[in-house]
C-alpha cells in the first residue's frame, strides 16, 4: 500500500489524483490532519486516516500497512520542520515501510542561502540514517509564475532582484512524476533532481512574455535592500520578504541551475516549460 501525507494540500492532493489513474484505490491511503477534508477521496475508495506530524503515535497508526510512504515536506518557517519531519520518518520506519519518498527541494546542499534548504538538508540526513530505503525528490520551483514574476502583466515590467537560471517546473508535472515513481517498478535511492529541462532567467522570461503578448516586457533589476523595503511597504512582513530575498540570492549563486532528464523519463513525455506555462496564462 502507498500512504500519502499532505493529501489535502496542492502537491499531495495532485499526487493522489494521479495515483488513482495508475493503481486501485484500495492500494492508496492518505494521512491527513482533518479527515473531513479528504471525504472526496474516501468516496472513491481511498483509505483516509487521521495523522499529523505533530502527533507521532497517531501518525504511526496512519502509516500501518504501508509499503511506501510519501512524506510531503512542510514549509512553515515558524515551526520546527526538522523535528516534524523526523517524526514522519520515524513513524514510517516504525510502521514497517520499505521505502520513504520525501519531497525535498532543488539545491538542498550546504551553502545554499535559501533558508528552507537547511531543513531539507537535515531531513535528508535523517532519512540516510533511518535504515530504510529512501528517495528525496529535489523538486524544482513549482509555484505560480506570477508569484515569482510579480505584476508584470499590468506594468509591462519584471521588477525583481538580480537572479540566476532556474528550471521553473509545473506542479502537476511533479505530482504526476511522483505518482509514476510510487506506482512503478523503478527504485531510485537517495536525492535526485526533479525539474523542468530548461533553466531560464528573468531576462529570458521577459523576452518570452514580450513575444507572447506582442508588447515589450522589461526586466528591471532592483537592489536587494530596496526590494525588501518595497515589499514591506506593500504590506509583506520583513521576515517573509527576507526569506524570499534569500531565494533570489540562491538563484543568482547558481544553486537552482541544475536540470536533468528524470522528470521527462517518469512522465514519458516532455514536461511543461516556463514558456508553455506563460503561454497558458496569457491565453486564459
């Protein structure tokens, strides 16, 4: 049986949907904080169990019978994410899971200035010491492009700090590939990059946006501290702005530049590119 955590969230929920196209529903279980929010899955034959990373005993029970557990990483900067992920790994090991698949982050290596890298690195170390087979999917950035590019459509400008090449990846592609890995016969050990094949910069995206819209979209580079001040002036808390700044700093240092063939191999097709995603947004 495959047990998926975070199944009422974006990535976990999409992964379950793709699993349902590959394996019978009774081979899938979900461990969720609020089972009522997963009623739509229970109605389709998925086993819905209550469990959260904050409750180790209940979490272990929710993993009962699992051959594989997908541990979807948390992202609350105010929480002890390493401790919570440790609870999930230990619960999976205690339940007898033969493999743990963890949703890590691209560039989860020492020195990466993007702050969440630290808890991904620590979690991967916990997995390595667990004694159980494990896979860490170092997912490429899969947030909405407008979240990254800012208000480029009304302004005609991408106004962000200095950046670097990033393989912006479609979340549903990652979910489909994760489901393919969980449901298939292929075993992958350790950390692997799961990202779109092309890494692009804001300059590249400005050109793509210009070609798509038929109007000039300019790339405007803003000083780091000025950018943080602008975010705070727009109502974003300063700690959040600095967290986002650390992502840009990591990008410009090349920590997110790596690409690879694995995503396409698992999908059996070419993943959606940033250009594809921008084109869909413009056409919508």
